[in-house]
C-alpha cells in the first residue's frame, strides 16, 4: 500500500529526453525549477547528430531541412554555453552572406522569452518570413512563444563590403532601421551597415 506522499509523487521528467524530443521550453522550465544538471556529453552527441544530418541535407540540396537541423544544433550549443536562457538559443539575426531581399524584425514573447527582438530574412513576402519564424520557434520546442512582427524593410550585401538597409513593408509597416542596423552589425562586425532612405 502506498503512503500519502508516495501516491502524490510526480513522476520525474528527464531533461535529456526533453532535449532529444526538442522540447526546449519544457527542458528550460525543468532546469530552472529543479536545478538539475545537463548531461553535456549527451547534448554534444545530439549537436553532432544534427550537424551531420544538416551537412547531408545541404549536400543533397535540401537547404530548408539543412537550415532547420542547423538551428537545432545551434540552440543546443546555446544551452550548453549560456545555460537555460532561450534568448541565447535562438539566432538574433538570420541574414545569409550575400543576401539581397526582404527582412523582418520580430519580437518573441512568452515561453521563457522576455521580449527578445530578432531579425529574419529569406522570403518573397514579409508575411512568409513571419510564418517561417513562427515555424522555426515551434520546431525548437517553444509552443507558448508568440512571434510578433515589428516591421520590415529590405537589406542587401553591397559590393563595397557593406550591408545596406532601405525601404519598408507594405504588409507589416517599416521596422526600426537603426535597430535593424545594430542587429546586422552584431552579426557582421567586419562590415559597415548603412541605411538608405
């Protein structure tokens, strides 16, 4: 017969299994609440697995899947280096070298994020960048995180080794270009970032 305390015991959840399932929000909550340790060897093995599969996908021409797997590896690296801080597990800026096109600034709230501003790029429409960012955050295991658009613009790598920001989004309004310039400058400290009105 179970005693009162035994019958009310909550089953212990394994942080490593949550990380394997890419349920980062739940893993972070458990780490903060329980103070338990991360099995760094297991996480390093997961990172290597994601990186290997990302390289295979890139070689096969599956760039979207390669990028998704690389994001998972980067999120787990952020956890190992910075601890359970979601803002350190998601890239602040995703702007591939040589890119010319639309950018969107977004705000991540909830699910462990404390008003984290990110910059994303990569689609024909600003609304598609927003949808893809929502999918990215969900894929990383943050189901309670909301992605809010803060406005868009255009950005491009110029031949003079600079990055230029211009324009606006008809769908999302204009982003704070000064803040976008700071985000891009942190991602590419060797480049000059210019705003052209």
